[in-house]
């Protein structure tokens, strides 16, 4: 069996065992009537200088947007934006923020976004083409709001989860499941001049860490051969190799 699929199957099993699959995910969105739903979400613009020209047009601008972007794309993005619009945490600040304030805000916003459970199950086998598109659409939706938020989304769901999916085994599926449910969060930091270290900062005292690079791991002197190179540390007393 393909290694990636074995991880997916185990992640699905772990997720199903939670018994709370009430997710507002791309999988849960009903795309059967996506075009009609998208038209209802595309509200008319307020009256303005261009109203006269819109009235003279032989087609509705909503139809053109759906034709160019696709109904599923429009539906998913507008669901995300409407949810963010109703949350004060995503409202623009009244003053310019410092770099540290911006980082702190984007971290809080990303955690809140995970709580919304628009979880990108793009790596799952069920309707994979649509899930992959949904992942890209979510990234675009966040990038149009704030590039920093989009970057956190891509590192968390794409880079780290992708590393586990391609280089790990079924016993690492728990980390995908925890990331999907907001029980761990991924950040990038430099472990040394030779190796990149990916820290999964969980809500608990001991986080999970994984390294990759072309040098030797600082902790176990292992020479990495894959993207997920050295180890995932659950606690100081419990460390196992995640390398292949």
C-alpha cells in the first residue's frame, strides 16, 4: 500500500474516533447547487458612478464572476469572508501595528480560523481534485485579506502536513489530526545555520518538533535523507525517529 495513503487512512480513523465530525470544511460544503448558492452570496454593489453602466450591460456581473472563477471557488471564498467579517478579531486596526503586534495578531487570527473548522482535507483520497482546489481557494481567500495569515495557513497545512504525509508513516497520522483540529500549531524557526527546525507549538507544555535539512541533526547526529528528517518530540522522555 502506498505510504501516503496509509497515513491518510489512519488520520481518517483517528478523526472519526473523535465522534465530532461537525466540520464546516470544504468536504462539508454542499457543492451540488454551488452556482445558485454563489449567486445568492454575490450581493449587488451599493449605488455609485458605475451603476448606470451595470444597468446597460447585457449580462449580470455575478454571472461573469462565476464563469471566470467557478461557482465552487466563489462559494467557498465568500463563506470564509462572511465568517471573518462577522468576527471583530479580523477587523482592521485603527492604527498602524508594529511588526511584533502584526505577528501576534496574525497568530491569533490563524488560531481562530482553525476554530472555524474550514479544515483543508486536501490530502484525503475522497474527491482529491476538489479537495486540492479547495486548499488553494482557501489560501487565496486568506491572502486577499492578509499575506501573513495566508503564509501561516500554508506552512501549517501545506508544508508540515505535507512533510508528514510524504515522509512519515501511519504512526505519525496523529500529528495531522491534531493540526486539523487546532490542537497544534506550526511555526518556522532556525535551529542552526545548517538545519531548519519546524516547531509544532501545541497548547501543552511540551511541543512537537521536527527538523529537516542537509546537515546533521543537533540532537541525535542523524543525517537526514527526507523532508521530515529527524524526530518528532512528544516530550523530553519520549522521542522516536521520524526519518526513513
